[in-house]
C-alpha cells in the first residue's frame, strides 16, 4: 500500500473542477480525499462524484498532523484551499521530519492561471475596498471625484513609457488599470444607468471586432494606411449624428495634441483649406499651428517632441 500525501494545488481564478488529467487520476487513486469545508473546489469535486472528507477550519500545525498521520495508513490527497493554506507546507515538513519512515509528500499542480486571470483579482480587491467594511475613502468616491486621478495616472503612464523603464511602465499601467476598475465598480451603484467591468470589457471587445473587419471579417486591408481608412469609415458610420468633423475631440487635451487631432480631422474631411487659412497668419498661434502641421506631415508627434525637449531642462 502506498503511503503518500498529495497536496493538490489549484488556482481560484479558473472555474472549480477544471483540472489536469494527472489531478483527476490522483483523485481517483487516493484512498481518502480531504478538503476544508466551504471551499468551491471541494464542492465542485463532490458534485462530480468524488467522496471528500470535509474538515473544519483548523490551524496549519493541527491539520498537518492529521494529514501526515492519515498518510501513514494509506494514500491521502488534500484539496488545496483558495487561500493557498498559509503555513501548511511548512507544518507538513516539520511533521515528516520527525518520523523515522515518513510518507511521501507530493505537490501536484491541478490547474494553472490563464492569461489575464489576475484581472479577476483586481475586480475582487476593488469590490472589497468599495463594499461595507472596506475602505472609507474608496467608499465615498464618485466618478467626478476620481477624474483628477485618472488624468494624473494617464500622464504618469506616458512619462513612464517615454522613460523606457519597464518596471516603471508596469507600475504606472497598473495605476491606470486601477482607475478603470474603480470607475466601473462605482458605476455598479448608479441607480439609473448602472454598468460593471464586464459591460466595459464587453463593449471594448465588440468595438475591436467591429473595427477590425480585416482580421475578423472578409475586408482586405494589408497596410496601416488602409486599416486607418477602414477604421475612420467604420467610426463615422457608428456616429452618424456628428454634425461637425471636430465633434468629439476632448477639450481637455493638451493644446499641441488637440491641434494635431484638429488638423487630422479637417484634412480627412477635405477641409484642409481652413488650416491653410489660419496658418497663413503671422501671429504666434498661427505659427504654432503651422509647426504642429509640419510635425504631422513629417510623422513627428509634436506633443511628445516638446515633452522630450523639456526633459533636457531638468538634466
């Protein structure tokens, strides 16, 4: 008879019961399967017909003693808890080190995170912070009070990207992601038009698929220019009520970035002569607009270029 203690580790970020073949074999072969009472994974396994001995919540040393003792009599499998059973592996190591002929101990990975699974943790943490008993500061925020933080984090993310520091970029993108999760969580509580993070993500997916018919459909677009033309045409068809080509450009954009968008919209609409007329002037604003147009014509981002030059002053 095998004397083995198998610790089945699974991720709480995928649906309970989605396990590897080795995990199911270990479950079928174990003389006894134990798990903490109230665990989703344990419930899913019981629903699938696995007999599980449910354990009340106990300290790691007490649970380790019971598991090792049971493994001395036969093959035991412990279904790891969603919290990772803090301290359990150390307690088991301490138990088996005291035995002259200890049972084998095996760590078996039963499921792995899929890419993007940690986003579920973001949603869960944000919900905890916003819910009763969470953070008082987070609980009192509104979409309007969060706007300055969204703007600040967007600018900090831009600076990080332009710095080329990967660790800094990762951190600042996380802060920007927080603002999306925060706004979405607050929106769930709106009494008139509530939405949540899934609505935000779902709308984004639909837009990306709709605006990339050359990827998800039969439209031909083999160059970046063709893709941009398709994108603009699709966007225009989605917003037929826009009465002016400049409608929808945010007023809060920095002036150089806004000027670049205005020029692009007017020229795309066949109204480049308006830009010609303004840039023909000799006042400072006209000369600045002409420089933005020059930058655009040569493929240079005027806003980014000026930021780069300003950084020289800080050296």
